C-alpha cells in the first residue's frame, strides 16, 4: 500500500455513523480499517488503528487530526503501547496535527 494520509476525525465520525446504519463491513477506503474498532479513549483508538495496520501488512501510513482531537491524545502513551512494532512522528500543522506511522 502506498503511504496514504487518513483523517482520523472523519474516520471516527464515519465509524460511529456506520454503527447505526450498517450491519457488517463498515466500508472504509482503507482495507486495514476493517480490523479497527474505535475506542472512546483516543489513545487506545489510535493504538488499535496502528495494530490493525500491522495485522494487515501495512508498513507506513499518515493521519491528520484536528487540534481538539490531538489535544486529547497522549502521544507518549500511544508510543508506549505500540513501541514493540511501530514508531510515530508527530508534527503540529496550521490546521491540526499530522502523525506519520512506520510499522516494522
């Protein structure tokens, strides 16, 4: 898979909407997200997304998220959860935060 940039906020909104409108296959644009289950704890949700990518053989992807969402994420905690198999590079941008995920 090429390095895709995904919008975390949009994915969470789509996931939550699909919980009430679909019975199966929440149908995201990224195959590895079929394994992801959103968690109300954004740290665990983000870590789960990274674990789903690893399980699907993805080695690199990017996420963007709003400043409000990024303010709720403890990136050090997420790094500790995934430290055995992934690294995160977090950068503030004008319209939010960008996370580059590398999976080994």
